[in-house]
């Protein structure tokens, strides 16, 4: 094998190993696996639609309404997200641990752009949807990880039975 071919092969192997070892949701914000289930198929029927309002209150609290939902394992659900507030908010569906990591990343880069099927950022008065299939049982979290919002009460629970 020629030295240049050997070097190219070694670099390609090193890069593929690095990419393989990267955790989902880390660099580049691109998930391949999810602790909460998997992106749903919007062409298939949903078991139900859950409307989630994002808002700020006069006492400086921020919240999701509702802030707790129960879902049956295997259900495909449509979350209709509506930002009723006057500032940007986001909805990130993940484990508490992964959201905690994401929150730290958001503190370093509050204008971070997301390209994740399990999360959406909404401008004031904006709306969007997430269709999700809950294939795993457990207790999960949805949260707004924009700096200061989580601490102001903007997080909720999804219980999958």
C-alpha cells in the first residue's frame, strides 16, 4: 500500500471511530438514539394530541401547562406546542440527566440552534409540533433549557407506563 493511501485510510478510520464514540445529542446536536423512544411518523395516526402552552407569569415564574403527562408505552403522541409568552422558549424531551447536560451547553451558547426531533425552540406567539412514539417505559422530562428558564420553573414530567 502506498504511504498516502495508508495515511488516508488511517485518518478515515480515526474519524469514523471518533464519530461512533460520540454520544447522541452531543456535538452538532444530532441525535441518533433516544432514551424516551423515537420520532413518530406524522403520516400515521396518533393515540392523542397533547397541547402544551409555554408562558411567563407576573411573579417571574415560567411554566409549561400541563407540566405532567402520562402516556402508555407504545403510544404515538402529537405535542402541539404554543409559546404564549413574550420571550423565546423551547421544549426538549429527554431524560433529566441528558437535559442537565444540554442545559450546561445552553448556558455557554444561549442562541444554540437545534436540529433535534425531540425538541423545538419557539419565538413569542409561535407554535410547532412534535410527533413522538414512546417505546420505552420510565419517567422523563420536558424542559426549556434557555438560561434562567428551567430555574424559573419551566420543566415538566412525562410518565410512560
